[in-house]
């Protein structure tokens, strides 16, 4: 699964994604060509809201594990 941190996006783009209603779609366009679609889902938002905030040590551990896994997959 790919992960996109909304904090890394321009505020307008993040607001569009956060404001999606269930079943509403966003079309991703690059150079006038459709490259993808995202569909909003209330279930995903409820899941994200239910996730506990990790302490900084656990958050860092998770990030390093994801990085290590990505490097191992690459090589």
C-alpha cells in the first residue's frame, strides 16, 4: 500500500482530499492526461481517526522499519 502524508502537500490539495465525501472521486491529471482516481470513503477516515497517536519513539521506530523494508525491497 502506498502512503501519502497530507502534510507534505500544498494546503489546497490536502483540503480537497480531506473534504472528500463517501464515494466522491478526485481525478488526478498530469499534462492534461488522467493518471489516476481517488475515491473518498468515510470508513477510511474513521479508521484513521481511531488510530492512537504513537509516542515519538514508536513513530520513529515505525518510520525506520518502513525505510529498511523499502531499501531491502530495492536491493
